[in-house]
């Protein structure tokens, strides 16, 4: 099987980006949109640029088109989570000692309430 051709793609965001002409998936587009959102939060793109690039992302059909949209954005930008989600811990993530202490506290409070 021969590899897909490589083509030079040029836009106002990237003067020349060599990429393969394979089709994109919805998951590929979502990753690009997450990268664009992170770039916006970090101040690397303006709101207008974000809107324009998200529209281009939804219209993209190949990896070449997606690569051009984020060519001037550093790779590996960490997606930002809301502060409330970041600080929230589920009971399953609590250490075992904390669970034991919590159970002891419940028993002590229950016994104190019964003795009244």
C-alpha cells in the first residue's frame, strides 16, 4: 500500500505546512477545538480568531486543513478545567485513613446524640 501524498498547504495562519491528505474524524476536530480554546484562555488568539478558526475546524475535511488552523499555536497547551471541578474530590479519591476517621467521627457523634 502506498502512503498518502504530502502536500504543502498555505493560509494566513501558516505560510507552508506539509501534511497528509487523510480525512478527519469528529474526535480530531474536537481536539483542535480544545487546543483553540486553551490558546484563547492563554491569550494567544483573540475572540474573533477563535470564532473564525472554530468555524474552519467544523468545515475541515482533511488533516491538512486541521493542521493549518493550529499551525501558529504551540502544541501541548494544557486544557484548563473550571476551578470548582479541579478542587472537587470524589469520596473514592479520599485516602483510606480519612475514610476511617470520618467513620469514627460519625460513630462518636451518634453515640453522643443517643446519650442525651
